[in-house]
């Protein structure tokens, strides 16, 4: 059985209901901005201060709306919210942005202000009372100016040093959540599957069998690494971020690392497939060394010795075992 929620059309709202909707919307926006501030306070205290300031402005708008409502309609404010009005702009819950970066939250806030401006312009056009029309028009202008106000707050609160600190924090979080587990997965998938794939290749010289072994080893290793990474650390104390994200990064990159030199064996000719697989292995190992240098600040020579030399030894062991 399907149930539907009846929503009012905006054009059918009375002036009292429009004011009530504006009051509840300002309450919601202030609450959302405080949620953003709370979420950012530990790692981005200066950006948190920006959202504290924006929440304070929303509180001021709500007080102005309440004063006008009391003057025109009395103390009782009808209960009407965004979800009661068809086509009214929705707000994304704060918890949906918990794992997103500070720039995404700022973008979301800018979208909120544009939607609020559009609402007040439409509401003002639907209002006949001069005082109500003036206040709604003023609030539309205020919402339009919030982006400028936020920029002013950013320029005042986020100087070069603060921006640099926030950028370093964001980069560190990206490395901990995505790069580090993904790199570990890529290394494991690329290196650990070398021996079984090339041992099978040289033992059977059957490309399809080699591909199936490589596929099974890659997918199995990816599942294992993904679950291991997700279960090893919930990220609460280490600050490494969402275990789900880390598990996905590790599992996917493990599978990719193994499939890279398994896929060439879809080519029927054994030596053609093997030569291409050799080239893929070479590129994989140097890519891992480059990622270590770029994100983990490991000197390229040391990274090359760790990864390329280790991978070459595993590769050689697989070829020797398969040839024997």
C-alpha cells in the first residue's frame, strides 16, 4: 500500500503562514550552521567561527520575523515547515556532510543562501502588506549578501597562516583516509599476486587458466584487505577517518593491483600476453614508488628499492617456480 503526504502549494499559503514558514526556516538554518561549526571546530576552528557568525545572523532574521508576526497576527505561530510545502527548497542534513571536507561544507552553505534568497523574493511578491513585503525584501537582500559576508569573515578570520593550517589538515586527512590504505592495497595486490600469476603462467602456458588464477587471487585479496582495513581501526582515536572509506580504498586498490597483470592473459597468445604483463608490472611498481614519494614523502630512490626490488624478487620467484 502506498501512502502520500499532502503538501501545500506555496501560492496557497496565507501571509501568516508565509511568515511562519520563514521563521521555521531561519531556525533550521541557524541550527544547521551551528552543526557545521561544531563539526569543524576541532580541526578547522577558524572556519567554525565563520559558521557561528552566520548562525547568529539567522537568529537575528528569526527575531525580526517573530516581531513582525506578533505585530500582525499575535503570539501564536502556526506550525509549518519546509517539508509541508510542495517544491520548497530542502536542506541536506548535517550528518550527510560529516565525512566531507571543509570546502564542500562551504559550498553547501552557499547553496543554502541562494535558495533562501529565492524564497524571500517569491514570498515578497506574494505579500500585499507593506511592512511584510519590506521585511521579506530586506531578508532576500541579506541572504544575497551572506556570501559576501562569509567572504569577509573568511578574509578576516582565515589569514594565510590559518588557511595553510587548514589545507595541511585537509591533506593529512585525505592521506590517512584514502591514500594510505589505498597505497597499502595497491602494493599488496601488485606484489602478492605476482608469484601465483606468473607461476601459473609458466607452469601451464595456458592464458585462460592464468587469467582465472589472477582474477581469483586479485578479488580474494581485495575482499580480505578491505575487511581487514575496515575492522582494524574505527578511526575514532587514530583520526584516520571512516573505516568504510578506508576499507573501500584498500579493497578496490588491492583488486586493481592484481588485475593489472592478470588482464593481459585474456590475450590468447602466451608470449604476447606475458610480455604485456611484464610491462604492466614494471609500470605498477614505479607508480607505487611515485605515489609513496608524492603523498608519503618517501625519497624516490628508497621507495624504488623497497617496492621495485621487492616486487622484482617476488616476480622472479613466481617465474622460477612456474618454470620448474
